[in-house]
């Protein structure tokens, strides 16, 4: 990504379809004599190399090849390839709102932490907007469900998504991939890798994505949605001795893409009911935008600017590993920075009723020290220290000139400083029984500094500062039992924590920025991982989550009435289950399926009834105990691929598909996101044992019309549509 600079290796794309394309995808090539054997997937989810089937946690693994095959170029798109994961975009822009197993946080601002941790080469990206950008030169993605913290730098309640990029190679290699698609879409990726000197290896990978706009202005016919993003990553691996190694990672990216257009769910009577009527959009490819001269000047955009971004980012990390007697010492030092400039039109019209601008400067430094055992003892352990500091300078402007006669400005700085001690130990009582215990202590201080809010430049609300702190003790206890070599049964109890924070997008009222509390999640899980035969793999898990102080979007009574802000639900719970299966019944055929279900409920929660409060002129609360927590209940995904040879050519045909259940909205039935199916397909052809291949693909094969999110802002009811059917071709070369 620009931020999340992970990479699909262009060289590996040449052999794209000699392996399977969906989760859990293989990280290694299958040997010819294992043509009907489900391959082992090697992961580092527990900070050491293990077969995924030997890890007693619910996780999915996707290879870089499978990401390319499914057209995944952004972290948001992982939801179509991973059980129980949803990534909701915010108003067509570049902020991801993650939800895993129903544990999520809806916030389009930049200052609060997500429930799902995102990592690249073991470096955390703690600000959600930093996770946007190109995905390229990837070896694999490991998606871990449930609270994490005893092995990872950050503490999360929902789970973790860990990207591992391809490493420098011992021998010289290079690769190139070019892809063309509907709506003038173009993608290009390339890499070169190999030895530079004795003990020194390097790898350089670059990627770009251009075009692809499929929406048009309903009035002028102008297109909206063209991508214009480029990323690069350079890796240096140095092994000065047999016991000491270094990996330097330097990466950067530029994103000047146009935003995704929104469409009108309902008729819009502009200018507070006195302006022209714009009918609801029956055609989801129609959109609209417009910007006032004053607002354009204040955010540095042209008067005819399209909604879009002008972001740049870069970062570096150094991973050093020293082998000691019976243990390894690891140090990971990182620095990440992002400059964000993004203009959005949230009323989807030429009328200026909900135009927004985010100007963000983000700097994050972190240091992790880890000591881990390295021997054949029944006891294995990891102990570590983690430090992080985030600095955020944010400007959030909203233009309401055609409806309220003014525009609003919110400015603030935020500093987040945290340190933690964490560790986990595993003890094998026998070859069949293992116990696991992990603990984490953390101190985090989150300070909002100089928060100022104003209308039209007036100092209606003087700058102020507030602070919140958390010191949670979290951890995990688990048992793993292997009655046979091909069956693992596990059970665990874990406790996770998510930071408190501030509601920063309100204007004119200090009530909204009072801090909300951290949330605590107790997670109880049982699961199994089975290989009934060499050709069949079946994994399953069931879980129950007990929430304290769950963070939800609500309202408080402010100086002038209800003010939106995040609140804490005293008690709630979520439960669910998931199944994943892989089958290779005959040579060349691979079938993968996953199914998940979840349900949640508030146990104790009194929320403000906003309409009733407005009528009463004071806060009116309603008891929501027993009400459901709103998220999609069912999700399903799968794939089928088949390899064969014809006259010296290798051919692979594949299809992958996914289902997302209805997503009910707390705003009302109008904003419920209907359920939908998506299907993709491709055919790849190339000479056997050659270094090139051609792929013909179709995404959203049946041209399903669907929405990613629905919402409203001021007077406009809007939705963000998903992409229609696109077709294209890809050429992959490697040396």
C-alpha cells in the first residue's frame, strides 16, 4: 500500500495458477507426488515458523498469488476472502472501519485506534487511514481472529492482519506483471532480487495502479474514481555472521486517486428544501459533486476539483536478530509517516451541503525487543517489550454553505504514548497435550491537544485539551490436545483491550470530545483442526465474547441539543462459529470453502433517543437491553480451480465466490445494506516449465449490483456502491 506497502511479487505471478487461489492458500508449491495432498502452510503467527494446522488459534492464510487472482489490491477487499471479516469504507474515502467476528468500531476520523491490528513485516499500523494504499510483493497474509496482545506489539480485541512481504533471494531473479481491464484500468508490478555482496542480498519492488473510473457525474458526464497510486519497497538482508542477521525495509508511496463516488438513496431537496430537487439514483453509476470557491481556496483545491486525495507516505524498519545459546534476541525499530489531503463530497450533488476535507500529518515510531527460546525443550517461550509514540495533526473541515450558510473547522493535535511488557509460554506435558499461558501489561496515554472548533473562521469554541489513560492487564490461557497426528483440539480464554479515545468530528460543542472509556473483551473459544485424509482438511471454531464498556456510536446532550459521540455500553455479548475446508479429490482439482455465523446482543445499555430528545428539549433515554448488536450474521466464500495440460501448455481455470449477509443499520431500515453474492473467474495459459503466462479474468462476473455502506450526512441519504463487472487480461513474466 502507500502505507501498507505489501507486495504481490510479479515474479511469483508467472506461476500464479500452479497453486490454489483462495484462503487458506498455500505458501509453498505442491510437489508432483503430492498432487492430491493438501499442502502444509507455514506461518509465523506465534513468532516462530509452524504449520498452520499445528497452531491452536483460528487463522486464515492467503498467498500473494491468491490476492492477485482475486483482484485484491487494498486491505479493504480482504473481506471477500476471509471468514468473519468486514471492512467498511467511510463515505467513499480512504478510511477503513474493521470488524472481525462482530468486534468493530465505526469512525471516519483518524484519531482513534481500530479493533483489528494491521501489521507489515511485524510493524504495526495503529492509525486506520495508514492501512490504505497498494498491496504488492506479498508472500502471504495471516488473518488471526480473536484478541491479540501476548505475542504482538499492539493490544487488539478483534484480531490481527499480518502481511509478510517477499524476501531478498540468494540467486538473481526478476519479474514483471502488467494488467489491463475495463474502464481503462491498468496495473503494473515488477521486482528484481538477488545477491549484492557476500552475505548481503537486496530486493526492489515497485507497483502502480491507474484508471478504472466507472461512475459519471449525473449532470456533466465527467468520470469519477480513477486510481492514481504508486508504491515502492526496497529490502536489504545482511548476515554478517551465522548468529547475526539484519533486514532493512524502506518503503514509500504516493496516492493521487479520485474518491469512489456516492449515489443518492432518496430524493434530495437541496438548500434546505428551497433549491432544486435531485431525484434518487436508480443507476448506481451516477454520482455528483461540487465545491464552493471559498472552501476550495481554504483546502488548496481548484474550483472544479473532483473528490479525491493527494497523500504521500514513507517509512523504514530495521529487524535485527541475534542467536544466543538456546534463545534468540530480536529488535524491531520502525518509523512511519503519512501526509493526508483528502476532499470528499458526502451529499453526492453539485449543491454544497456536505463537503469535507481531511488534512492529516501522522508520525509513528516504535521499538520492540523480544527474547524467545530456541531449543527442543518441552517449554517454549517468548518475552518482549514494546514502545510506541504517535503524533497526529488533524484538520477536519465541513462545508454547509448551501444549507446552513457557513462552513465548519475542527483542528487538533493528538499524542499517543504507550509501553507494554508481554510474554507467552507453552509447555508440552506429552506429545499430545500442551498448555499455553500469556500475559500483557500496558500503559497508554492518549492526549487530545488544542482541540478547536469554529464556524466560518469564528472562534466559537476556544482550543482545549483532554486526556485519557489505560493500564489493562490482559492475557491468554489455552490447552491443546492432539489425540492423533491428524487432529488438533484446542480451547482458550483470553482477555483483550482497546484504547479509549475522543469524538473529534463535532463542531461548536465541547460535549462531544469528553473521552470514552477503553473496552474490555473476554473471549472464550473452542476449535479443532483436522486432516481426515491427505486430500481433505477441515477446521472449525466456536466462540463466546463477553464485552465490558463496548464502544459504540451514540449521542449526548450538548449545549444546543443532541451531539453525536462515542459511548460505552456497560455489558454486551457476541457468539458465533466458523468452518473452513480444503479438498483435493483428484489431481489438478482444488476446492476451498468457508462459512461463518455470528450474533450479538446488548445486556445493559441506555442510549439517547435523538428524535424524542429533540422534541422534549432535553435528553430522553431508551433501554436497549436485549436489542441485537448490528452486523452481518452470515458470510460464505469459496473457490474451485482445476489445472491440466494441453499440447505442452499448462491451463488453469478457477472461480471464487463470496456471500455477505444483510447489514442492518442503527439509523433505520432505509440504511440497511442488502445481502449480496460476488463471483470471479479466470483462465490462465502458459507453456509448461516456461517463464510466462497469460490470464483472462472477470470480476463480479454476474454484474451484481450491491452496496458497501449506506449512511446520511446533513440532508442527503447516500450509499457507496460496489464495482460492476470488470474484465481484463494479465501478462506475467519472470526471470
